C-alpha cells in the first residue's frame, strides 16, 4: 500500500489507496445520493467538518441511549443522531473525491480512529441504558473491533478495503438501530421459547454471532489468498 524511500536524508512516501469493496443492499442508491449531496454541498464545508459531524453524532447516539432509561423519548433523538452520523461519516470521503481534495492516508487514519472511539461511546451508552445487558453490549464492541482489525489488515496486505459483508454494511446497521429504537418505545422485551428476553439482547447476540462468522470466513479466505500468493516452493 505504501513505499517509503530515502533521498538525501529526506523521506518520500508514495501511497496507493486500497480498492473499496462495497456491495451492501443500499450501496447503489447510497452512492448516487452521496454524489448528489457532494455536488450541492456549500464550498465552505470541508471533509473535516463532515468527519467531525459523524464522530460527534455517533457519540451523541451513545449519550441518547444512556439517558433513555430516564427519558425514553431520547430514543427518537438517537435516530436523528444516527442520520447525522450517516451524513458525516459517509459524505466526507465522497466530498473529497468530487472536489479532488483527497488526502488518502490522513483520511483513512482519521476516519477509522474516530469510528473506533465513537463505537466505544455508542456501546457504552447501550450498556447503561437498561435496554441491553452490559456484557452483550461490550461483546458487540469486541466483535466489531476484531472485525475492523481484520479489515484493516486486509487493506494493508491485499490492498482491498472491505466496507460490507454479504450485502450488509454500516448503513444497514444504522437502519436496523433506528428501527430498533422505535420498537423499544413499545416493545423492550420479546417472548422466545416461552421466555421473556430484552429485544436488544436478542439483536445483540445475533449481531455478535454474525460479526464473528464474518470474521472467521474473511480470515480463512484472506490467509488462503496470501498463502497462495506468497507460496514458498
């Protein structure tokens, strides 16, 4: 992905951006929408502004969850924050590409370090909300971080950045969370096998299982690919 060479004591870095793999359910519509938004974004708004918006908005989702145990209507405010998170997190890169103002190393690093911190805030908010068991909330965080590490390793070693897994990506996650927030206002618990469970506990277990499965399949596939490409005869 990058090559660093030295000339007369100075370091020159060349960077080849990884191929973005996005095959989620809403990818085509989302791409056209983001392109239109980028072309109509005021000139005074830059990519960094959008990255900051995405970061703050995702952190605010966590605060909405944390306070929703006292003020349940904040679940609806959380949906607004999810929408703002989508806008900032998804539009920043598109805006840079449309305006030809790309900083691939800076953008990649800042995007994903802020995503990591914001994910901690979101899952911490869920953990204290009362709508999900803390162990399941942090289980989701761990599974997310492990899957992210696998994606970053593949980006570096294979030059492919996986943005979605089996038609499922960040936007679909936001949509499911928004639907879940609405459902929580009326159905915080559901009945399965004649037992009552928290709605988000069930969803969280499914999310952990799904991310774990994606991690295992991706890791096996990438290990095999790297082994074949660097086979020692």
